[in-house]
C-alpha cells in the first residue's frame, strides 16, 4: 500500500487535464486526509467496543478485528486495482503532447 500511496499523486497529476493539475492534486490530498481520519475514527470505535467496563485498554479481540478489517480492505483494493482499466494515450494525443 505504501508504494501505491507514493505513486498515486503522480498518476492523478498525469491523468488530469493540464489546466486542472493543481486542483486534482488538492482534491486527492484532501480525500486521502479525510479517509485517514475516518479510518482512525472507525478504529477508535471498534477498540472502544472491545474495552471492558472499568478497563483502560482494549482486549486483543479489538486489535484482531482491526487487523482483519485492514486485511479485508487490502484484498478488496488489490482486486479493484487488478481489474481497473487505465486510460491509454492514443497516438494523436501523444503527438499533441510532444508538439
């Protein structure tokens, strides 16, 4: 996943129209931050659900649940990427870009 997060901003900038590259990069960064904060909130709720009354820490079941959710999300993401169609540059658009 780390390689993907490193390459996605460049891909977004490459696929965006030349006059909207900054907007596309900004939207990507905003959505990445939103996704990270939403995931953190969901994981906090999961851990709180596995915390016994009067305890200051979650049980191991909470951490196993979080790792299972992460593994499931990774598998779904990998399958989605495997079947995703990427736009290809045609010969005419490639010639225009180099002109």
